[in-house]
């Protein structure tokens, strides 16, 4: 039994030596990025510098203790404390935080937060097994001692987070109603990263970022997905970020980083190069056949602007008055474009600003209205790394996450909690605020149940239904 206990303790110790050496080395190699990731944390943001040094120092000290037999048991207790702290941190981020920062570096960066939580729980269990193998302490009292070692770091993490629990709560009150029936249907998609490419009534067109030339169609019975492959008249380009747009029966395939725009007309699946090769853009949406609105960044000013493109005449116009930067941050104008084809309006929703910008298809008659959850302007702190990348130092709340417009109403997924909303309800539901599409006047709000806490990527409204893309699911809700 002693040999088994010794081998178990040695194996667990070796595992943690490798884990902490790798983890601390990964952080040191890209120390600047590690500090930025900590700065994005809702609880450690203002202490990111000291926490970054303490984390690496703690992992290194634990490694040294595990290397020597005399201090190995202490090192295993320290491993248990560290892994408990990391596990509690991840649990709090997943279940209570409104903003989820980046994961830690190295191979663990490839894990999502739920997988990371499971991995950490396994590590906690391994450290307990190692302690039992190495301890000469009274085995009956050992569970109480282990519980104490685990309780301290867990309580510390929760106490650090508790003051931030109301960070996303405003002074506004929502008018909550229930505009949806109990009827809803869900289709499981074969993968994540789908997006709404367009619709024709309740025929829904989906694109997929990793298989960019596949056009998926969900017909109105909402039972299955039909997949077609778009053909291009030439493949001479090195594509980077392809997007499909459908304004039935017309469609386009574009890549603003190349740049190129192909156009076609359904039911034919062949798209033809329009010869647009000098206009770089990050977003492109079809307004009418051969007419688009796009978002681009000007080289001289380094500011994002909206423009109108006509692929027939090869002409484009940029209006610098639509997106007005309120800070020097490149993230200030991050946001989404939504098209109201019925009223011929373009809406722009800044991601971190309580504002709706509307304009016509010529980028004229610009109007700016505050959303329900109007806040004073959020300062976006950024840092430019040595490699030239600019990162947010603190993850601000995504005020306007996803939008759609239909039947004279504008729908916006918000992540700001109202004064009359409990934290429990807000965590279990997504909130959609509804505005008049013409007046931009707030009408009401409603909840979408989200027990799985899967982030909504996009929404689309038709006359009778609301479609929601989240994870690898598309769900259809019916209006009353």
C-alpha cells in the first residue's frame, strides 16, 4: 500500500510540476498579453499588474516545493489551493460575469470556459488524491483540513467578485411583456459559426464562416436544412474572410480583405466577379441589386466610416459624418449594421454605446437616438502591444449585441439590466428591447429563456416569427 501511495503522490506531483512550469512559462513568453487578459477580468482589472506577478510567482514556488520530498506535501496543499482559486474564478466568470475575458495562454487557450472548468475540477481531485497518498495526518480529520484549504481561496474569489455583481445594472425600467406564444422549434446545426445571410419570407438563408461557399436554406416548415454550393466564375483570389448576402433572388459573395465582390441571381448558384478590387471593407450588406453599404477604415485617419458602393458603375461614396468617434479608441465604432429594406433605412448600433444611428440609403438624413439603457459614454481603455496589436484593457459591457428589423419594429438584444429586473431572471434569460423603426421610440421588452447561457450571435425577425442563432442551434419563436 505504501508503494502505491508513494507512486500516486509522485505521479500527481510530477503532473503539477509539468502543468505549472508550462503555465508559468506560457505567461512569461507572452507576458504583455497575459496582463491584458487579466485587465479584462471584471474582478482583477485594476489589480492586473500585481496579480500577473503573483500568479507566476505562486506557480513557480509550488513547483519548487513539489520538487523536494521534504516540502512535497506542502506543495500539494498549495496546488490544491491554487487550483481551487482558478476553478472558483472560472465558475464565477461562467455563471455570474456579464463579460467573459480571454482564457489563459498556451494549450489551455484552446479550451472553452466550460471545458476549462472540467479540467480544473479534475486537477483539484488529483491534488486531493496526492495529499491522501503523502499525508501521515489522521485520515479521519483530513477531509476537514482539505475543506478548509479549499474554502479560503474560494471565499476570496467570491468576495472579490461580489462588488461587481451590479456592474451592468442601470437606473432605467423596462416595460416587460410577452409577445411570443409557447410554440417554438429548434434545429440543431452541424457546427457553430453560422450566420444569417438573408431571408425570403420564412425561407431562411444561412452562411458559414468555415465553409464560406456553402449556402444553407431552411424552408418555412422549419424541419430540415438544404445545402447548396455557390460556384464562382473564377477562383484566382486568396480568400480570407468570405461573407454571403442574400436579397432574394439576388445574392453576393464578398471578401473585403482581398477585396472582391461576386454577384449572382437565384436559383442559379453561379456568382460573377464585379471587378471591385481597390475598396477594402470589414462589412458589406446589400441594399438593392448592385448597391451596398459597407464599413471601412480610412488609412489616413485610422477611423471607421460607412460608405455606399455601386458595383455596376464601380463607384463608391464614403460619408465620415455617420460614425462619429467619441474617443481615440479604435473600438469606439465597433458595431452592427442592420438594413430595413421596407423603409429604406440603414441602422448602425455601436457595440459599446447606448445609441442607434439611422440614415437613408444615400447616407443622408442622419439621426441619432439613445437606447432605453442610456448611459454616459463608456471610456474604452486600450493598450498597443509590442507586436502592433491593440487590445481592450477592460471588457466593457456589450450594450447592443444583436439586432433585426421587421414590420416597423426594431429589435435589439441588450446586456444591460434594468432597475426592475432581478439578477436571477437576467442570468437565465436574454432580453430584447423593441423600438419603433421610424421613431426609434422605445416600445417594450421581452425575455427569451436561456438556461444554457449560450450567447446569442444573431437574430432575424419576419412577419410571424423570430429566429435566434445561438451556439449550434437556430430556434424559431412565434409571435402572438
